C-alpha cells in the first residue's frame, strides 16, 4: 500500500549519494515526492540505512554543501527507495512543486518567497545578477 505524501514527480537528475564515511557515489534521482524519492544505483543498501544526497554532480556545481538527509525504505535490483528525514525539503520542492508562472509574479520569486518564509534561503542559488554562483553554507 502506498503511504506517500505528495505526488510523485518523474525526474532524471544527477545526484551524489553519501552513505556513512564512504566517498559519494554518482547516481540518478528518477522520481521524488514531498516524502521521498527513488534513486537509481547499483549499490544495494539495507532498509533503514541513513543516507544523504546532494542534487547535481557536475564538477561546476557545489550543491553537495547542502545535503538532504534520508533513509532507505526499500531496495530492489535497480535502486533504492528513500524517505526524507525532514518532510518536503526545499531543494526537492523546488524541483517537484515549482509553481506555474503567473502574470503577477515569476516562479523563481515564488520559490524564493517560500524559502524566505521557511528560513531556508541558503538552499537556493544566488541570482545571476549578484555575480555569485554558489550559496552560503547553512549551519546545522
């Protein structure tokens, strides 16, 4: 029986998957919802294994500074199903629940407003007009 909160959105996003103190493994995020995701990986992991993932794995991206904590809830021959440690992490919402553009405000502005409300601005990239390409590290 499905117990997912939110609608599963199909994706194909490169991620870095961190398991314990091992080096990160490059994987693909195939879908995600507010409560979890499915990760394509050839590394089977036991149920309840804590993991962290960082969106993107391009050498120009520095998103691994903002890891999303999760744990394994299912495993099969193609990959693992994970559940987010914190419901609806902002980086996931930005990918899966991106608001539709409206004549009144830009989608990115709406995502930034949601981030500001939740005190999570560090998860968003700085605007191109600021000349910066990364974001400030958010303390734990």
